[in-house]
């Protein structure tokens, strides 16, 4: 009886242990991303966004940890569900709303859809639709920095479990290990590649088992637990920066929306939605904040209000800005105006 009581006490102490030092900072980015994407969904359904809307609901804890620990000079290759990580990495909110609403003042200048935005000169790579290809692109960027003699940099590339089954993913992982580049690959297994479930995607017991075959160090992660995401992904970033082999993190979550807002996710059975990996990471993080008395209900409400105000301001600004006019734009597909003019 006494032993049982002692075990229970230890369990409670472990549960109520102090969170990661950047827990609240990460939570703010998660909250901002969720608030923004809920607004984008509303605009999409109101016919105010051209193209698709793909949100990261349920994946914010993994995503924010991907962007939070990167430093100036590091390479980041986020995907369509990585708004939290993009924001933590430094992407301005106004760049997001300008891109979705087609403003010519946005980073993509109102062209190339609304999800392929990036800031290559700031080391945030623009997403390629063939998602597995981003691994090789990140490896190439890291090798270029090495050739230039740069020091103390890493690259972090995001991927979903569906993209892990592509040939380009395998090629990228192989060259990363052969060249021993300082790379972290964070794979989010959200259990569906569009509508294809895990058992039709791969046959291995656990995707992290592939790490040893590639020559990576591998770690599994509960993607609904913000503290665990910060610890594991933050640790992988440190190991890569210290010269350890490339790192593979596999996080387990459930995509809490359709593949895109055009998809109702009716193929997801109810029993899957009751699994531990189907928890809402934002709600789990908020409950942790309450349990540990890191903030009270009024403070949380004010944080939500502040996030909504930031989003509303960014959207209102983008809505007032002009759309591009194809026959008057100054940008050109070829890298420089001088080069483009030479073909005339």
C-alpha cells in the first residue's frame, strides 16, 4: 500500500515537473498560428481566398519546436502545416496574409499560389510540392555553406509520413548521411497521407526504425506534448550543431482537419479520433499551463485576444493592398533583369 502511494506521489511530481524554459514562448506561437489559420479557413469558406487552404491543426507543437531553436544562418525547410514553426523562425504575419490574399507586396508578389512562400535569402526555403525533394534541397544548401567555409550552422527539414515513402526522400536521406551534413529531419506522422492510412503507406513497425539504415540517429516523439517536442527536437538541434550524425525525429499526431479545407476527412474512423495521438496539442499545452499555475484563465483569455488582434490587423492590411497586374509587374522569372533583357 505504501509502495503504491509512493509510486502515485512520484507520478504526480513527474507530471507537475517544471516545463521547458521556452514553453510559454512556444505556446504563444502555437496560439497565433491556430488563430491565424482559423481566420484563413473562414476567409476561404467566404470565397475570399483563391486556391487551397491547408492548416496545421493538431501539429502546432511539433511545428513550433522546429522553428524555435534555429539561429541566424540556419536553414529551415517548412511545409504547408508548419505555420507555428514559420512564425517562431521569424516569418512576419503580414507576409502570410499578403500571400493568401494575393497582395503584390507579399514575398511572392501575388503569384505562385498561396502556400509556396519562402524567404531563401533569409534561409527559409520555399516549399516544393514534391515534398520529399525538400530533403535534398536542404542538404544542398548545407553543403554550399560548408564549401563557403561557414561555421556553426544546421538545417532542419520537415516532412510528413506520406512524403517519407517517396524516392526523393530516400535519396536525400542517403546523401545527408554520406556527406555527414548537420541536418535534422522532423517527420510528422499524422496517420494519413491525404486519405491513405498508415497501413497502406509502409510496412515497417515504426518509421524511426529507418534511421539506423540511413545512418541517422533516430528518436520517437508524442507530437501532442509540447514539452516533449521542445525537449526532443531541441536536443536534436543541439546534437546536429555539435557534429553528431544527422538526426531523424518521428512525431506521432492526428491531423485534426482534412488534408485541405476542401476535404471533410470523412475517411477517418471514430476509433482513430479517440487514440492518445489524436489529442489537440494546443488544448494539452493550455491545460499544462493551468495545472502548473503558469498563467490564470484571465491571462490566457488576454493572450487569445492579443493573437486575434494581430491576425485581424495583418488581414485588414493585406486586404487593402493591390493585386498584381500581369502586364505591369517588374518581376521576371529569370534571376536578373539584365539576364532577361539579353534574350530580347
